């Protein structure tokens, strides 16, 4: 295989991995927004016992740091949706 063809294949492979990474990273930010929306909506619409049951069934307590972060994100959704493309793939960064 010539050096040119080898470099071309390498370039295509790198571009493919970059594309997969960018798509997954974007989906991660979108998934954080969706999780925050679900948690925020359940917190806003369910009564206290129903919300506790929801939390228990998904493996969290109502006072967990995770839920606190998700409720904060939910409370600020308007700010995040305008900058969705720039959001990190992880809510803790």
C-alpha cells in the first residue's frame, strides 16, 4: 500500500472517530437536559409521596446532589437551550 493511500485511510479513520465523538458528546449534553427536564417535571407535578416513590424507583433519594443539580438545570433551561451547541457533555464540568 502506498504512503499516500495509507495516509488517506488514516485521515478518513480519524475523521470518522471525530464525527462519532462529536455526535456522542452533543447527545450527552442533550441527555443531561432531558434528564433534568424529567426530574424537574416530576418534582413540579407529583405530590411529595409520588416524587419520593419516583426517586426510590430510579435509585436516588430526594436529597441527593444529583437531583439538586438536575433541578437547578431544569430551573435554568431557557439559558441552556440557547447555548446547547456549546454545552459540555457532562453536567459536572
